C-alpha cells in the first residue's frame, strides 16, 4: 500500500531551517521573560471539555477540537439521530485540545493554589489548536507565548509587561507601536451617554475617524441609534488628539461625573507616569478604539503592531479580574500578554531580520576515506566536541565530490580531510567551504583555529 | 458556575520546579544531538488517520486518540448503529494525535524528499499521546526525544548513536548499560532450528536463563513445541557467556550455514571493533534476548537501562529499512534511538542527581517601598538586566515581612532594599537570603558583586 503523505489541513511541518528561525524567536522571548523573573509552566494538550467550554463565546466553543472517547464510545448512548451531531459530540467526547493558554493557566492556578507563591509570575510557550478555516497566516495549530502575573493588583505589573514588550521587540529589531486602552474608560463612555450597549459601535466609529472624517462618523452613529445629545457629549472624545497626557486631561474633564471613567483615566495616568522614567525604544499610545473583544478584560488592554508589516497584532493582552472565579477561586486579579510567534516569524521573514548566524549548521564535516581513517577522524572529533565544536563524519566512504556536495548543501563552513597521508604526517587538510581556501593544519592546532573562528561569530 | 478543575486522566501539569528538571534533561540531550550534527524538526500534533493506522499493530491502532471532525460530523453518515462504534469512528474522525515520532518522521521525509539533503540527520523532541491505561510511570501524554539518520547504510551511524547515548547519560551522571542485538542474528537462530515462528519463545526463554537455570529453560522450550534436536542446536546459544567478542566467535561457528546469521555477526563485530577505539563511560553488551517487538527492526537493536533504578529502558531504537516504503519511498534505510524523558526524570529524581543550580530562581528581588522608590529600583534593575542578571520588583507595597517571605519561598538568594534613605546616600541594602547577612553596597558596585556571584555558580 502506498499512500500520498500529507499533514492535515491548516497544520505544518517545520524544517531545520524554519526551526532555527522559530527557536531564535522563542529563545529571545524566554530570555526576556526570565530576566524579569517569570518561571515556565506547561499544561497538557488535552483539557476536559468542561474546563474549555463556555469560556470563548459560542464561536469559540465551535472551534474547539474534540477528542473521541477511547474504547467503545457509543456505550451508554441510547439513541442517535444523524441530525443531532452537536448533542452527540458531548456524549462521545469528554476532552478537547486547548484553544489558548489563558484558560488552562486559570485552571492550573486554581488546581495548584496551595502550592503556588502569589503573586505568581509564569510564562508558557506551547501550541494551541483551533478548528478555524485555514487561510494565509491563520493555522489550526500555532504557538502562543504567554506571560502573566496573577495575584497582584499593582499597575507596576502593567508597566513591567510594557517594558517586556519593548525589550523583546527591540532585541528582535522589529519596530512596533504599543497601543493601550482601559476597559474602565470604555465603560465610562457608555455611562456618559447612558447607552452601555452601544460601546462597540462607538469604538468602531472612532476607528474610522481618520479615514472618513467627523461628519460621516456622526452620521454612522446616528444610524446606529445614538441621539444628537449623545453625539454632542462624545464630540470631544471623537476629536481627541495630542499626547497621551493631553488626551487623558480631556478625558478627565469629560468624565467629571463618571466614577469608573475617572478610575480608568487615573490608572492610565499612573502607568504613563511610571513609563516616563524609562527610555523605551517603541512608542506607547493611548488608543480608545482598542477593545479586543471587551468581555474578557476588566482593566488595561494592550495590543502591539508592527510598524513595517501590515499583519494584525503581534502581541496582545490585558488585565482580567474574574478568570479564576469560574473555577472556584474568586477575587484573584491577573494581567498578561501573549506573543504570536507565527506572526513575528512572518514579520522577521518579510523584513529579512533573521540574524545570519542562527542558520549556522554543523561547524565541521570530516570526509570519510574508509574504516581506518574514520576511526582516526572520530578521535579528533571527540576532542573538538569536548570544546563545544559540533562535527560530523560523512557516514559513507562515497566519492569526495559527493561528500563535499553534502557539506555545501548543509552550509557547513569547514571540511577536514584526514586521509592516509594526513594520518602519517599529523597534518590535516582544512578547507573553508565559503572561500574555497585549503591549508594544512597540525591536529593540535585544529581546535584553536576552529575555536577562534567560532568565537568571532558569536 | 463553579467547576472542580482537573487535568484529564493520565495527563499532567508541570510546575516551574518540574520544568527546571525537564529542561535540564532536554537541554542536555539537545546539546549532544547538536554536537554530533543533528538538526531539529517538528511535525504537527495531529496526523491524518491514514498516516497513523496500520503502523503500530492492532493494539497500537486502538490506542490512537481520534479527533472528531469539526462542523456537522454526521453529515453523510447514513445510518448509525450503537453497536458499531469502531466503524463509526472512521466515518466521523479523519485525524488522530501522533502516537510516536517515528511514523510522522517517515511521513515528513517522504513528503519533503526533494528538499532534504541525504543522509538526513534529524532530532525531534515533542509530546506523543496514547490512550493507554494510566498507571505509575505510564502517561497518556509524554515526551519522546528521537534522533535518527536516514539514507545511509553505514554502521558508523550505529556507532555514532551508541556514542551519543554514552555521552548523554554520562553528562546526566546516570550509570547505564547499553544492550545491543541484531535482527539478523535472531533470524539466523530461527533459520538454524527451522522454526521462524518460535523466535519470540526462544528469546523469552534465554531471558530466564539466569533466574531458572538451563534445565527449566529447556523444559519450557519443549512445552512451546521445540524438538530435542532444535534444543541441542540452541544449547551453545543458551549457554553463551564471555565477552562480546567471545560470544560473537561462538555465534559465528553456530551460523556456519546461515548467511543471514553470519551477516548479523559480521555487523556486530564491525560495530564492536569501531567502539574499541573510544573510551566509553558505560558498558555495551551483546544481548540475544533483546527483541523490542521484532517486526519493526531490520538490523541492529539497541536498548539502554539504568544500572541503579529498575524502571525499564530509558532509551531504545534500532535500524529499520522499510519505514518510508509504506509512504511510497522504498529503499531508504534509517537508524535511530528515542530517549524517554519521563523515565530519565524519574531516575534523576530517585537518585537525587539534579544539579542544585538548575533550580535557581530569579537572581535578585527588590523590595517595594512605594512609587518613588519603585521607579528608582526599576532603573537600577534595568542596568542589572543588561548584564544578564534576572530581577524582579515585588509588585505591591506590602509589609517587609511579606515581601521577604515571597523571596524566601521562591528561593531567591539576593534581596535589595532601596528605601528613601538608600536613594539619598546611593548605598543599597543587599541581603543574602541564604546566610541572612546584610550589607550596604554602592549602587555602582552592586552589578559587580552580583556578576561575580553569578559566575561562580554558573
């Protein structure tokens, strides 16, 4: 039987070349998370459906991959109608693949609350799965890199996350803008006009201001059912310009009578005050159109965009006060952001920002001239490996041309030839595959020569 | 709604403490794989069921987790009987979770054959899933660490894998014995007695020799249907002792007429000859009882056991000539081994062999004395981070005792206190949480003091 092999729709293999790029991203992110005192955890790929369902809205529930119960999964199922697939799925599936890392993290915190030192600073880098329609840049399996603090209300956590974002993208050489907003400000706006249900329409309209102008935005708001009085009250918000502090000053005046609105303004002022003490590489901008689904967040909302590639957000998150409550642990506030490794990969590829040295292959290949020479080479190689120089012996005694072709395709820089003559004289032929130069090097000198070369490349 | 949260049966969360141990194992393994010139790949968690089924035997097929098709999965299903769960599962599931890394790797090689430089040396470290009955040390989600060469018949690959095994376990300080056998020797034995179907019974019987003695083993073989003539021919095999070379010399005599048996002996002699040129830390032993499922391997079979913890094998593998054939790429030989991270973790835990420094937490915690002091501390911390020293500011202005308790629970060694007075004088209070000692350090000296301390532990 011969099958035509392929990966399932929306999933991908990663070649060594792609892995080098991905590991560069993961390593950079992890390094910064660790510098700021976050510790790694991992949770299982599968969660009980009872843990996952009802956390992502109706649409989210539909996109969860369900796992068929093992054994005779129809045992206990009395009757089946071919028209009731949704009902049946819950009879025959108890588990699903995780949809994000936030809900499993909340479950983890509640389940392990007695062993955790709060505030708990954790990071988690694992794949998630969504039965979304696959399209360019959207996959059914993709990695999330989450960093959260749970158990502290301090806005210093928000400040720290913004510094982490700045630190990571600056190390990756990606120019970004970090947009922040506050759920309390959005709630304040809806209080202001007495129409809490219109808050989405308002943010959508504000978002179009630059494109279509003030008058058309007002027309749109009226068509959505807002009164002229409401629009008059919103006018200063819609026309909000200036620096973050200027915007916040105007909002403070608008929110004279909205306690929650003022709370949002105060929080943002405190955050910007803290941030002014540090020289960040990227701009941080108060953006009232930022909502990110609304229902989830209870305080600050954060979203990061690449300034050079139009690809949606490369990082996002915010504060959530109620997440562990659904699992029986109320009153624990958390705040965190998630980095999208796949989009960051696309930005780095598009802008050709991957450093050359990460694609480095094996340091040295030894040519195979037969059994006796192989043993000699392997002994020389053992010594190189002790000093961290990676090397391989071509496994077969093939023609020299074929062996050099292999080294060249794998982009191996150095090739060592230790044939009969070299073994007698103790002088090895060292070929630089980049320049084509070849020289005789005493076996004792080989290590130093390669070590110096390795160092100068980082 | 309040749920009692838990992970699905047979799956686990990993805390920061456990992650430190696991990453120590993964990092050690990866480091050696890289030194020997192997490159990482990754494949999706899901594979098409057509890729997975029929590769692991009937029992294996049963243990594959199937994923319910998304959307209306009953569409097109005409009739359902509650007694036909197995048949229905293939109508409603197209995908499954990978069961090991070998079959996905074979699929990868065939699918990407035009982009791969052969011989292809790859490693892959990812979780696999099996719907096995969970029990102590057996999980439904566990990691495999596979290293394979594909596209080379040279026995130097087997030699390299044995060196890699020796290298990894010696770095981990685990005393192991590596047992090797050869499928051709086993086939030779069954040719010898003219009963190929009895080979499993023979290996099982040989395995009991030390425990129950020669006579009882013979009784058992007769009860399994072997003739006295067959047992007479096997007697020298059953009584095989001595060094690997002595054993192979006896086998060579026994196999006078078995071409395939002699091939097996020749291969083992060549491998042991190569190995004699290197000083390995662990013993390598020819073990005729080693079979590992038989049907899978076509040449050398390898299995590694811990000498100090009875836990089954911690690594195993062998040569397979036909794996890519089922996907339409015949004639490509591969050889590889898989390291069991979970069992290695258990061995290291049992023997208390995890190095202390891997549990290191954040390097420094700064006490939070309020907003002004926080900004000052954050600026000092930014400078420390630039030099790779990880630090965190306690996020809330809580009582000193609570903050120090947090540092102590997280096993943070250094605590810095920068209060109002310290800011004025420029002298920071540095407390060593291990010794309780406290001293005043000028902010310019702090970096050097912590750097020296970090180096001496790293």
